[in-house]
C-alpha cells in the first residue's frame, strides 16, 4: 500500500482479530458464532450470485469464470467454499496474522486461493476489479464506512454484485450480540463489537447508494435459541442481516 493511499482501517479493530487469528478454524473457539451462522450466510450468498449471473447451483462448479473478492476474509471460512464452487477467489484481510492461517488451511484442503494482507483501498488504487465482492461482517469495524464502501464499489466490474452483512443497531442487537454473545455465552471476547458502530439496514442502504451501487435485496439472518439454529428471514432484520447490491453496467 503506497503512502498516498487513504485507508479506513481501524488499528484497534485489527488488533482484536489478530489476537484471535489462530482460532479461525476451531468450531468451538472464539469464532463459534461465525461457524454456526456460516451455512446460512453461504445459502444467501450462493443464491444471490446464482440469480445475478444466471448460474445453476446444481452444476459442479457453478461459479466458474467469476472473479470473487472476499474482503476481510479472516481464516477463509467463505473463501474456501467459494473456491470449491469454481470461483477465482482473492481473500484479503487487513489483519496480517489472519493470512498465514488462511493459507495453511487452504493448502491442507488442496485449494488454490490468492490470500493477501491488504486493504480495499489499496486494491482499488491498484485497479483490481471483481465480478463479486463479499463484504461480510466488516463494515461495522472500519473507521469510515462511507469511504470503505466507496472503495469496495470501485473494486466491482460494471454489473458486479456486492453482498454486505452486518449488525443492526437497536436494543435487541445490543442484548443479543454484545450482552448475549460476549458476556453471557462468551462466544466472543468482551469488546469484540461496539454497539455504536452497528448500522441499521436503511443506513447501510443509504451508504451503499451514495457509494454508487443499487440495492437489489435485503434479508435477515435469525438465530433461534430454542432450536439452536440459524435461518434466513424476509422480515426479521433486527440483529444480523445482509444486503445485496449491484454496480450499474453503464
């Protein structure tokens, strides 16, 4: 990253995730919530990509020919399945310690993934472009969401798709994501999230529109504590949710 490149990276946020880097692939460790939610995230992602690019998920490698960026890739929980589905995947993370963890696991799985310690801004400055940008659980950790999402928009080819997921900001999300996940269940270290940085769906839609993208879908990802399971919801976006947007072709 050149000295001229502006960045929205928040050093304090990066430090949190670097401290947990070695635990990315432990389903009972500090990333247990992501492992639990991952099948639902993948279901939403794959269906959005298939709909936008006219792909059939029954095919062995339905995303063949698509270049995909997993920004904030962590240990590769999304990069690996996207690679298996045929996409040409770049996994990027601003936390340096995440990259060797992701590289080692991909090597063990026999997967060829281009992992990089870099930022969205640096990649945009370098002229990188992708058919799909996965922007999952990142925007609530950056210093300037608008500048960050604008950089992500630059990374999309015309007609490209970005899927962004984050946490809503309301009393319920405070109780579930901070009190419940960090203090009661202790799924995450205390201080992993800052409730004031959570973003409502309408706020995210406005940020994405200002960045030059068009919203095409939004869904909630809902945890059922009785069934200990996650599901996608058309109506309940009260805690976790995802928003799909596209870059105009002209």
